[in-house]
């Protein structure tokens, strides 16, 4: 799943470490989400939408696999 997490994080001028601390996950988790290697749980997605004050669709872009 594609996402705009890196863009939102950079817009706030916070590091992966900072966001990981805020969301109570590891920096590696943030990196894996940003690079598309890991799809976060619904709970983590809800924490992200609340932190950035945006809708889920403003962070994640769903694309069906062929």
C-alpha cells in the first residue's frame, strides 16, 4: 500500500524517531511503513490520522494488486 507518511512527517519537520516516539512504535516500523514494506495495523493507522489530523485517505493510497 502506498502512503504519504514521509511527506506528512517532513511537513511537520519531525524525524522518524520523533514520530515513532509519538506513536509508541520503533523507528524501524516507521521506516518500513514509509518504504511500503509493512502495512500498519488499524490501531496504528488511527493513531496516525489523529496525530496528523487528516483522513485515512490522506495518508494511505490503496491499490489493488494485479
